[in-house]
């Protein structure tokens, strides 16, 4: 059985992220992430590379100070 990393079910992504991150990741958490903007294909699958890039971008924005917090200077 081969796995296509460009077309994974949310349950499979949750298991993969849980095992590799050391944190519990659930399918419901991923559904919330999809609702927040993570691209999902029409068949309900996601590309793990897109997931990784999307999560990385979200983390980068979370740790970067906002313009309002720095008085408008970045």
C-alpha cells in the first residue's frame, strides 16, 4: 500500500503530526484549521507539503510583532 503525501485524509495527517510533533493533533483540530484557511481539495484530502507550509506561515505570523505593537515600525 503506497501513501500519496499530496493527497492525505485529515485523519492520516492528524496521526502523522501527532507522531512526529510529540503533541496530540486531532482530526477536529485539522477541521478547524481548514475552516481557518488551510486549503483542502474537493475530495476532502490535503497535501502534507501545503499543510507544513501553511502551519509554518501561521507560526511565523504568530511570533512576529504586529505593526500596532511596535508603533507602526517593523
